[in-house]
């Protein structure tokens, strides 16, 4: 692991087998998608094992994947508009999800073929990484049997909603650390009826986003087969959309 002091590094400048980790803070969803698109193109053009990992939180927003539909919305669109919550339809796995502050969004952009991973291997690696985080925080958790994700005694606390293009991943993993749970319940996202929960709810005490993020970086790097990773704050290509967001109870 190393911690570069600047982020003006050019990814095409050298061969690398490391994972480049970017801490982005709070980012609107559309900006995160655009940044991922740029990196999918970048990683697709390489021949080494280099990957990227973006970690952020999103203002309240709803996303719906290939397996989702409007029937999963448990409120009407007028209510969502009153909360300034957009609905994004995505070409990713999974159904409807709510993202909000307090939920850690992790977007690995990695070349599965060069890492020697199949699609099932990748899903299992993400689940094991989250289970490792839960173990460090003394939360008993298991991987999903019917749906991708991680479950604990009180419900589902992590969702895997990935996409793959030319064997390069994008979209990814969403871990509820301590979000506003009334927002999480605006959609029915889990087959079988498991309710959404969070690390904070399971532990019945505050959970540091910083600690959850640090644990997840280590476990993701290990599970994806990276011996080295570099940590950056921000990203020079990230273009944020400034927007006021209000999410009333």
C-alpha cells in the first residue's frame, strides 16, 4: 500500500498491477456514472491488471437495474420529486435501490479476465469483502443465496448491482453503514422480503464511515487479488453537478 501526495498521475504512463483507490466524498450519481465510463474505457485499453476503485456517498437517489420495474417503488413519483430524488434506469444487474448519505457506494473498475475471475467469482469476492468488514465490526453476516448481497440477522445490509463490459466491471457494491432507513424503505429491493438494515442498526451503536471505508478497501483489494493499492483523495476528471437536495421524513 502507498499513499501518493497528488492526483495528477496519468494512468497510461506506466504498467501497473495495482488497484488505484479514489475517495470521492459525496458525489451526485450522474457524475459517478460518467467517471466510471471514462475508466471502463481506460482499463479496457490496457494489458496489465491495473484496476480502479471509487468510494463515495450519494445524495438521495433511486436507481433501477435490468431486473427492476416501477412496481418496486413503494411511493409515487410525486413524492420522490418532492424529495428531489431522481430515478435512474441503468444497464446493471439487480432491481431498484435507494442511495443516500450514510450508504457507502463502492465502484470497482477491474479487468476480470486479467484477474482470472469469472462472473460468479466476482460476485463471491464482493460478498466476502463485505463479510470481512462485518466480521471486523463484530456483525455476523452471510452472502445471499437467492439474490446477490450480504445479509445479517435483521435483514440485508449490502447489495451487489454490477455491470460488465468487455470483461471490465463497473457499478458495484452498496453497503449501508448508517443511512436514514426511512429512505431505504422507499423501494422493495430484495426478493423474498428481507428488509433493509445497516451496520449501525445491527450494532445498535454509531459506526464510523471512515472505519467501514478503510476495512472495505483492504478486503476488496485482497479478495480481488491485488497485493498493492494506492490511495487518492478526489479525482481530476470528476465533474460534480451542484444541486440542493432535501429529503423530508
